[in-house]
């Protein structure tokens, strides 16, 4: 691995900047920022602040299922009648004594 620009020549031990760069490059220990603060990448998995891990395959499966549910919900909405009209039926004839 090449020496990063933040690690001065002649210094045997890497400084903090070079150490963090090595961690990201070698082990893919990458902290995330913004709304993802507290989450991090560790190898090929996403790790939550609570320590829960999710693999790319599992995340892809969750997204696939969510897309399918959204598609089904849209289809169900199309099948509903556009307007509900109240139709009044004529009164029944009395069948006195006949049945």
C-alpha cells in the first residue's frame, strides 16, 4: 500500500489520519454521516448503531418485497370502483297468500 499524503516521510508509525485511511482501505470500516450517523460499513455488511448487521442480499430482498407490496397496493386501488353510487330499487310487490 502506498504511503498516504497525511503520513509524513520518516515517521515509522502512522498518525491518526493514516490509520483511519488504512482502516477504510483494508477493512472497509467506514463511518457514515448525516441521517446515517451512527451506522457504519464493516466489510460487506451495514451495521446499525445497535450492532444489528444486514448483508447486501438481505437488503436487496427487503427492497424487492417492499416494491412488490407497493405494486400490489396500486393494483388493488385500480380494481376498486371509481365512484360509489346509491341505486334505489323499486319496492317489492306484496305476495299476499302466494308463495
